[in-house]
């Protein structure tokens, strides 16, 4: 896949995301977004983080010491909520990766740009990577460093994310078996119906094969 193709597909994905408010928890669209906007972070890690932070909603707003009665459905609503939060002097985080208001300027984001999924994810990945580097500097390596970085992303330190269960939740999302994301069809026994006074129809081999095909079980 060429760079031009990736860029074109990425633009289509962003347009689709903003029109539907969500990538969907297991959509391959998010993998394309992450590849373009957060290439430094493993897809499994950034997907799990975003799943916990915003449930893939680009207009998500998290309020510190508070909550919204519902999440915004579009950019206009989201910006109106931000203005009201600012009036009340409240702390909040924005977008698909929930970048905190105090990190916006540092990453070149305004509230409007923070609701752009790619720009938000780029900022979020840089924050997580910075946390990871700090964890390694403290002497941690491998998974302990990754988990400490998640705690840092959540709280700014290496401990609160564990105490509040945030790290455990992200890890659980990341290690969730793919099979658990798939809708399975469970067959139940059918009650035999009376067949008196009904003609018996012969099932052809083709029909029999079709009826036993899982694709035809609803």
C-alpha cells in the first residue's frame, strides 16, 4: 500500500468517523487511523486506551469531578459544552484520546482541533510515549513500564492509575480475546411440532446443505 493510498483511505475514514461519531469497538477503520496518526504506539495498546477513554467517540468530553448528562453529538454541541465548562472554571479532557485541557496548547491544539480524531490521537500518543520514556528512566522495562505509562497517562503519576483500576481496565481491553468480540449464534432445541394431516416434503440435497450452513442460521 503506497503512502498516497494510505492518506486517501485515512481521509475517508476520518470523514466516516465524524459523520457517525464512532469507529466502532472492533472496526478496522481505527487501525488505519492509528497507523497514520499514532505510529509510535502499538495498535493493540492505543486501541485499548481509546476504548476506555472515549469508547471511540471523537466528540467525547470527560469532566473532572463531574459528568455530562449526555455526550455531544457533533462539533457545535461539543464546543458549546467546552465554553460552558470554561465559564465554570472546570477541568476537562477532550476527544477520542481524552487530551486534558492543560495539555492542549502544548500539543498545538485548540478545543476545535482537539475534536479532530487524528490530531487528538497524535497528541494522546505523544503524551503516552512521554510517560513511557519517563517510566523507563525510572528503571522500569517491558510491561511494567507500559503499565506505569498508562497510569501516568491517566493521572500524571505511576501509581494512581493502578489504585483507581484504570490500568487494569485498559489491560483487560487489550488482552480481550477476539472471539469475545464476535456475536455467536447459539442453537437451542426446537419443540417438535405435530405433523398430523400434513404432507411430508422431501428435502433436496441442496436445501439440506443450505439449512446446515451456519450462514443461514439466524
